[in-house]
């Protein structure tokens, strides 16, 4: 994407955030509970992305989602570490495509621990695809970020400059006439 010198790009400090450093089986094992635990932050971020149509305006909301994810997985490690590891290991090693249907026993143990110790109930099937209204305190989107208008100052030929007659089908067609 080409852009000009006056185009605002966030600085390195604005983009730097501690990341959730987990592999795919662990992220898959905690995905539903994470989604329920950080539901408000995720909805704020997605609402911002949809309304603003400019990811630069949603850095704060994105950082809040990441911070919530870190908090969630730290709590899981503190309270339900063994159950979480068993479930993630089952997803990784006992199902060829990291599907969860072969890991229902370890999933049940994790769900029970998450409910008892963290108060996070596993969301019902279709929870994340349902239509929900999200109330926010975030102000309505403002005007788009300013862009500098450029005038076309490229040199051009004067109107009376002699031009060759172009045939209907271009220069290759004129060879055959």
C-alpha cells in the first residue's frame, strides 16, 4: 500500500505489548473460556474496528484484549494448570487434526475447574455466533484522520501539440493496413 510522508503510522512504543506466548493446542484448549472471560474487551475491540474502519484508532482496545488474555491464562495457570495441560495435550497428541471430540473427559475436568475456581462457565454452543447487543461508553467515531490533498502538478503536453492518429485497435492493427 503506497502512502505519503504525512501518513500517520503508530510508533514502536505504541505497538509494543506483551504477547500471549502459547502454542496452538493451548490456545485451542482455552479459546472458549477465554472468549467468555474477555467478552467485553473483545466486543469493544471489534466494535471499534467496525465503526472506525481504521486499525490505528483501535490500538488501545487491542491492548486491552491482549492484557485480558494474559490475565486469563495466568489465572488458568495458577488455578487449573493440570487440567488445562491435560486437555491441551489430549488435543495435540490424541486427535489427528486437533479436534476436541476425542478429549471429552479432559474437557469436562477443565470445565469443572474453570467453573469452580474462576467462575467461568463454558459457553453454550452458538454463544459467540448469536446476535447480541453490546452497550459501550466509547464515543461515536469521529471524522476520518486528516489526509493531505495533493494537486496534480505533473507536466503535460499542451493542447496544440501534434499527436499521431491512433487506429481503432491500437498500433499493431496499423501494420496490416
